[in-house]
C-alpha cells in the first residue's frame, strides 16, 4: 500500500489543490493527514488562497481515501463539515516489526513521547519543518507543511511506499529518504 502523508494545510485552497495533484500523480492508495486542515491558527499568517470552504469541497469527495489525526487547530466544528474522521489524537500503523505512531505533534513529540519501543517511529507534523532524525529510543519523521513551511523548507509531503519514506516537494521533487 502506498500512502501520501501530509500535514498543516491550514485552509489553503491553493496548496490543498497542489497536494491533491501530487496524491493523484503518485498513485497513492491513501492520504494520511496529520492535522491542522481548515483553520490557519492565530500564530500563522494567512496562507495563500485561504479558503477553508474550498478545502472542504476538495477533501470530502476523497472521504474513503483519507485517514486523519486531529491537529491543535482542528475542532468539533471542523468535524461537522468534513465527511471523514478527524478527531483522533493518533493512529497506529505497523511496518514490519516496527510501529508507526502518527499524531499531529502538539501532545506527543520528542519531549513528550508516546509509548514506543526502540526503532519505532514517531510521525508528526505541527512544527512545519520536515525532519528525519534517528534517536536511541525511536525515529522521528515529519513531512513539514503543505501550506506554511518554516525554516526555508519546501511545501511538501512524504510518500510511504513499501519500506521507503521519501520527502517530496508538492511538484514531486525528492529531497530526502528513509528506509524502514
């Protein structure tokens, strides 16, 4: 199964459209969203083409293909307009003998770890900075942000196919990889 993993759309119709073009281009089976879908949040500037209603219109037709965890900007009101579940604080995936703990990153992160065994993966967004860091206790992966990247990082996502995680720009250019 092939996953397109993205985070922090923050209501940008412009970048949501680019993400969905990448999702289709990659031929992914599922879109895993790591939260902060509709609202830009009080700490962020408005992203390009801030139009949460357009984002809703783009994502709802894919309701059977989207897996999502709740971000710190996601609320019950957002759940009322989105036709796929967004209120779970985390999701767990199995990758061989390793667990992937997917969350937004505002509750569980490197300073507040969930239950992980050595080699397990903590996957989260929230910081808007793509990362691949290997620790003695776990591996930390972050796709960065779709709409408001920070620290001069690209607008992007992770493609998870088989045992490989590949960080890509929304235009499809690969710039980092990790083998599970």
